[in-house]
C-alpha cells in the first residue's frame, strides 16, 4: 500500500513542483536555466505519466 501512496500522492506532487520549476527556469535569460528547464520538464512529465501507466497496467490485469 505504501507503493500506491507513493505513486498516487508523491509523484503528482513532484509533477507540480517540476512544472513550476520548468516555468521559473524558462522565464530566465541565462542559457543554463534553459537547460535546467528541460531537465525539470522531463522529470515533471515522467512523474505525471507514471500514475497513468500504473492505472493502465492495473486495469489490464
């Protein structure tokens, strides 16, 4: 049950943080922040799509 709590509670929270980090870094002018924005977006998308993948996997069992 702890794994489900991590997947369905912590990962969406991480996704919100990642998208916020993406927006904040994207607004900066320095090139290093543009690279960091890409990393934040990648982490946020992975954290967003993981619970969806788990739900699809559970419904196919």
